[in-house]
């Protein structure tokens, strides 16, 4: 479907034309009409499928057509991270280029007092669209800067990531302040039970749109090292000694491990930076600027970078540890082989990682190449994958012992009425 075949209004279509966007992605094709018809939505699709446009375009089109209160907050978009909030804000500026009467503000932490004052002014004046991280929005709510009584659209972007980061109570606290007759839109890359429970709590008879997780690009050369945990640092050292690696992202699920890896690389005189939640917003902005501009060759990061960050020239992705599910694996290695480039993805698999890695291989429907350990690192553990059953709770991959449980044309033509306020 082409955007011009939807009922998005002419101002939105003009902006899309300028941006050379013609064809809807599958998630956009299925969500845009439902949102324009005021249905609540559960959208399940991975990063890179066009989810941001799938909700922003119809919401902006509706707001531009009119019928919503002036000088009031009409839409709240929740984001798990500052980086994603910034990207949504950038998309908002592009899609809303011809919308003279629709205003927006991005609200996120880690900034100086001047930024907070600017946010306060915009919120009190009633920006139409507020893009916010949960903690920062709650801070403004507690100080009386926000009136949510006229909100018509409530969007949760990357809801699974928000819950993983512990924002469930914050979201529910914000949701209780919203009008009951609002339209709620929830997007998530995965649909675990906790997301379904959240959806059941805050959505009203939602339309479910699920786009299957696509496999990684064929241009990504995937391989793995099966190793013991202490061997991982040595493998990284050997890799950088053997080749002059540049444009590399190394992922770890733990920020303390990110710090350790970055320290080791700097001892080796590797031009690297680290990205994790302990950095201030200014520090994170500087890190991304240096890495995107090529002033830094290697970025060591938690999964904060795995989703929603667009860097086209990444050559190598290294998973220092195995992500918890196949979707996260796809998100991580999807940072490479973009814009018609080739890419390399290498995963370090310890005995404790073997079950998760086996599930990733099952999802990919193929066995990932296992590289021999570099010379001098000793013996590698035997790679074993035993799929869990109700009677099988042992720790997979161990050769012996330690059998403890493993915890782990326009809308106006389309409709002549607008939602009341």
C-alpha cells in the first residue's frame, strides 16, 4: 500500500513526499487505518519495521485536522530511553514539517537546569505532543507542570524494554491520570506475559497487529566462540591484535561488564567509548557523536544501543554475552550490514549461555558456525543444547556437577466528526 492510498491528510502526505517515502511497511499498512478509526492497538514488530511512523503519522494527521483542544496536551508518547525519545522527536519534526498548528516537546532526564526550564514552559503551555521517558514525566507531574486531563492519545513505544527497565509502576501511575476515553497504542518487539498483562490493564478492546520477527540479513556473517567465561576477555584481545578492527559495537547485558571491557580495550590503546545508563545525557550525546562521526572506532554498550539507534557503517558486532531471546539477538546484530554493506556478527558463548544460544539457532533454523578458540587459550567447553521441558531444569552446557535450577486526500473526507473533548 502507498501512503497516498491511506486517509492521511494532505499536509502529512506532502511531508512524506519530500522525504521520499512512498510505500507503507507492513506494520504501517495495518496500523494507520486502525488508528485513524480510533481503535486501541497492540503492535508487535521488531525495530526497523517503521513502528514510529505507524503511530506518529495517523496521530499527527488527526491532530492537524482539528477538533482537539488548543493549548493542551493531546498526546503522550512514552519511551524507555533518552535516545529513543530523541529519535521520535526527530521523526516528529520531519513528519510534522507542514503542520503549523501542532507543537511538540521531548522530555527526558540527564539534562541541565536550562533544559528542564524549557520543558516546563512547553508543558505548561500545552504542547500537543509530549515525547517522554517515564521518570522525567513523573518529575514534572509531581511539580505540577503537567495537565493530562485532555489527553486523547497515549502511546507506549518499546513497551517490553520499558518493563525490563523497571518502569511498570511508573507507567501505571501515569496512566491513572489520563482520561478513560483516550486512545491507547502499545508497541513492543516481543509479547511476553507481562506485556499482555499490561495491555489487558490499560487498553480497551485493542486490535492486535503482529508482524513476524524477520531473520537477520543474509549479508551478516554470523559465527560464535564456545568458551569459558574467563576466556572471553582473552578472545576479545586476540581479535583486536589479529586485525585492525574499526566500526565495532561490543554488546553486554550488564553495565559493569561494559565498563570492564572498555577499560581493557583502552589498556590496549583501542580507540573506544562506552555507553550505559550511568552516563549523563550530555555524556551519552558526546559518546554517540564521537562514534557516529568516526572519531571513536569501538563502542562498548548495553542493549540501550541495540534498538532504535541508526548508524549505517558498523562493520562488526560482538556479543560478549548471549542475549536473553532471539529478538534481542536480531536487534543487536542488526546494527551491522546496513545500507547495502556487509557485516560480521560474533557471539561469545559460555556454558551458562548455551541454552539461550541454542534457542537462537532454533529460531534462525540453522546452526551458527563455531570458531576454534585462538591459539594459547586452552580447551573449550563442549557445546551442548538440550531444550528445556517441565522435567528438565538442570544448568545446560556444564560437563559435570552444579545441577541447580536455572532461574532465569484527507481524513475530513473520511470522517466528518471528531472525537469529543
